[in-house]
């Protein structure tokens, strides 16, 4: 994994260098004279922001002295205080929403007056309205969709311009999870020639793929806003390998007359292609350009991953001819302490943790993700289910997408499809999640219409939907006959019988498990199976501190344990695979507890990014890496009987020792996924040794910790780029005097940072903590805490100092590079 990650970093560095060379004019401060081709400017910096109603923001000149100066992406909800009284409710994260205004003054060079100028938003939550120089550009209700506006008719070239954005997230509740509020994804200003490649104007497919050769088809949509007859036009596309070497090219003359739109097909043949897969996510690049009499007018890049795949009713999923089990997780869009605000480094950390677990697939639940997420799934190697909606016309909470369905579903669905269809990682389109229309006849025609919309844009991928009703007579969405792939949520005990209920259909566990856990908390006996709550709104005897045992023993009433579901999917060939709910804890939906619980317990990894013990069960099953993980911690009361579990692989047996004395050798039997011992506690060292053919594979030890004495800091990287975007995640461990993690430590930690960084988030993974994510202090939870540092643009070494009363403090240094 280390070598893989170095390769990713190297490729990204080369990619950034190429972009700097190609688009040196992208800096807002640079002179754009003599620039040919498309100009793309990062438009994130220097916005003014104010909560509340401020329609005067549309005017040329207003008093901004009370407005905040900030950069987007920005989520104002995550900055707020938790309260049960917020209309978002604990299900929405118990954080504020409301209305906010953004405003920015910017200049457009005089020599852009012969170009078309666009503003592109990757996502605004929610009900955004945009004005430029007082002129209304439009409204976009759906908070997860990307969109752009043409500014050309309203721009003052060579002068100052004003853009204003109103974000209205007042109507609540409008989601079943935390959404965030604001311009929470990236913004770009784009200048194109009057003759240019249209917005989302390329589409690449690979109709034939083998180990020896591949056919690549590219469709390019060219658009002209000129009235004159166009002469001397040439369209050229070049396919480059990952090292930038040209391996195929196609150039042709183009005939256009006046204002027109023209689609052109280009075909390529590639010998001995490198095939894209999760194990080897090899990416080619197609560079497409338009020239007129030798002058570059416009250019764009399209990712190309050469792969073939199909689903089979009896044998599941095949990728590049190989039977492949989908080992996936569902992910919501928030990034823990960062809220909804997108940051590619946060996403990369998240996906790296999942990759190391053995995950090969992601379901984007339950909405279109950020473009950066899909860029990373392409590069890092994940099979993706791209999902459009959580609801259709029948809603789940009062103010959700049902309020916009009639006017927007087709526009929003097509916007997702056109934006995302070139990503090789995407292998399924999902048109919905647990849609209520499956229970009445309206589901039949609505499903047919939505599938038809998908097929009108892309026929290369199957269309699926996450269903809950597995009785055919009751499921009207299935009765439409329109779905290519049936996704079923939960009810794993019925998976074996699905081929009898739905003959000749293809199957996937689109959402599974809903296991509940708190990192580092353990209830015994560990074999006592619990449903919390046992039924909808039914009371249960939970823990007073709002924790849930980290043994795999508790699930929501509709779900199962992790082991129960994976055992089932693993043995059934007709099940293409599964998506676990969820890879990470997420803000909102704090089942099973009421407030002050404010984030979910479903994750394999907690909100701060610390793996729970179940992570290692999946790693032992889903990865080829040697795994041996024993738990729980070893700080208990004298005479207590403790259940010790071990997850392992690539070995025949595990022997457990306590203070050097063997407690016996155990092996997995049948379909076991773990082994366990009941051990009478005595302080000291617990050691496990895994062996294969009598030879030691791995050893793991857990020691009894003394009183908390020291702070230990571990950064996920040693240097940071001074770009006001890069992140460093610092794990804070509280240890005893010998450096052993104190597994119950909850000391209050204080953070100070200086130099080229700033603290933008703190967390400890505890689902019922009401401490601010944006503070400069945080209690540890079960011995751990997290500090997230972001570059502030200064080329100065970053110093982080962490202190706590009664503990030996610690400093860490992070180098800065330009």
C-alpha cells in the first residue's frame, strides 16, 4: 500500500505540473494576454459571507464591514453549536441551517471580450440563487448537483463585477442525515473561445476490450456562438498513457456554419491495453482540442480507463473477464469535523483507509458526490455505484426533494449523468434509495421513465435501485421490468432464495448490516446478540453514556451484524457483492440514541477516522495482507472475565498468552470469521501468535496501561504544501509513562498552532460529544483525539503544541513546501 500511495502522489505531482504549464493563466492575478485555448480559474478565494437575509448583496456597492471574509468551499452549519432545538433535529446533526449570502467582487480582463465566460459550481446546499451585476442567473434547488451559468451577456470586461449567491437552507427538515449549508464544493470561472467544446461535451466508451486490443470511441460536441460561416476548423484528440506518451491520435476537419452545435465521433484502436481494475487502476488521458488555421481555440481532457464488466444472474460480477466479488461500503458526503465542505485531501485519507481495509467498491449514498471523489475513485481503484436520489415524488421528511421533484428530476438526473459518465470507476447508475413508490402502482411508470432518461445518456452501464421489498407481488418498481440489476437492502436471510423469487435477475446487496458500535467500548458477554432498538420507536436498555459495544453484537432492528451478512454474501455466487452501511460514521441519524447523540454508530471507522475493531475482520477477509488483531484493551478490574476476540487470516491457528502463560490454541471452524477466549483478567501483557504450518506469521500484544501521563502525536504526513488547501491529520494519543495507550483516558486537550498552518477541525470520534468541531480544545475519547491542520498559505514551518493538565505535553513540526 505504501508503494501504491507513493505512485499516486507522484502521478498527482506530475499532473499538477502539467496543469501549471498548460494553464498558467488560471491564477486570478496573472495577465491572460496571448493565452490560447480554455482558461479555467479557481474561483474559491476572497468571498464575503453573512448569515440571514441580505438582498442588498446584489447591488454594486454595499457596506461589507460586518461581513466575513472567507474562501469556499464553506459549510456554515458545522461552525454552529449543537442543540436539540435546531429544526434540522438530531437526525440532521443537531446543527443550525438557515439562510446565508455570499458575495464576491472580481475583474474580467478586457481581452476576454471575444470569449464566452461561465461560472461553474460543483454544489451548493441548498436552493441557491445567483446574480451577477444585479442580473438574475437562476435557481438550483438540489443541493448535491453541479451546474454552471453563462455570464457572457452580463459581464463588464476590463472592469469590476459583482457576483452574489443566496443559499436558502431554511426549510427543515429536508434530509435524513447531515447536509451542511453553503457553497460547500468548488467554484471555477471558465473562459472559452466562441467556438468551443460544449459543457460536458465529451463522452468516451470502450465497446470492445480484450487483453490484446481495445476499441475506444469518443464523441465530442462542438458549439459555436458566432454567426459567421466557420472555416479552417480542425478537431484533434490524442490518447496519452500514464507517462504522457502518445499512443493514439485522431484529427479531422470540421464544417460548421454560424451558430450551431455539432457532435463528432472519433474512433481509436489500442494494442495491448493496460486494463483498469481496483488492483491496477491504470488511467489513460484523452486530450481534445479545436484549432482554427493553426490557432488553439479550446481544449479539454477526458479520463480513460479501459475495462469491461458485466453482471451474471448465476455467477455475480465479472471485471475484465475475472469473477470479482464487490466488497463495498456506503458513504455519505460529510468529512467529519470539516462538515460538508469538500477537501480532496480529506477524501483521499478516507479512501486510503478503506483501500487498506480491502474495500474495492463505494456506493455514493444517496446523492451525486463531488467531482473530486470520482477523480479519486478513478485513480485509487474503486468500483462505484453513482446514485441520484433518496426520494422521488413521495418524500421521507417534510421538506426533502419531493418539494422539487416535478420541476427538477429530469434536469438533475441528466446533470449527474453528463457530468459523471466518463469516469471508469462508475459501473452502476442508481436512480434511487428505498423509494416509497415501490409500494404502489405509481412506481411502475416512474421507474420506466427514469431508466429511459439514463439510457438516453448512457447505455454502457446497468441501472439499479436500492430496494427494500423482496416480495415480487408487493414491489411495483421491480414490476416495471426496467431495472438491469436488482439491489436489495438488508434481509440477508432471504438472499439465498432471491433467484426463486426473481428468476433470471441479477442481484446485489445494495445496503447491508447497519451494525452499531462505539470505538473502544466493550459490553460483555460478547456473544449476546442485541437489536437496538428492537423495533421502530421501541424502548431498549442501552448504555447511560450513549455508547454501543464494539464487539460485533449489536445492530439496528432492520439490520444484522457484520459477520452475519458477509458470511451469507460470501457463499452465494449469485450475489454480486455487498455495500456495508457504512464505511465511516457520519453526522446525523444517531440511531439508536436520542440527543445528545448527534452522529451515526454505523461506521466501520469512526467520525475522526479511527478504525473500530470490525475494520480488521473485513481486512482479514477482503485483503491479501497478513492480519492478526486482538481486542479489547487490557485495563479491567481484578477477577473480571473478559472475552478476547481475534481476527486473523493467512494462518492455521492462533495461540493466546497472558503474561507468558498459554491460554490455548484456537482455529476458525466452518464459516467462523473470528475466534475467542474467555480470560480472567490480571494486569500485564496479552500476546497472540498466528501460525501457518507451524511457522509464526504475526504476533500482536496488548498491555495494561498505567495512569495517563503523556501526550503522543502522530501526523499522517511530515510536510504540507503552502496552498491554503493541503491538510495534515494529527492523531493525539494519551499514554502512560511507558508509552502504552490509556484506553479510557478522557483528558481535556488544548491545541496551539503557529507558522504556516491553522486548526480547522478537532474530533474524538465519540458520537454524543457536544464539543465544537471548530474549537481549540477537545476531550480525548478512549485515549484518542484528532487535530486537523490546514495550510494558511504562509511558507513557515508549522508547530503544533498539545497540552493537558497533569500530562507531559508534546510538540510536532510539519515542514512546508511551496
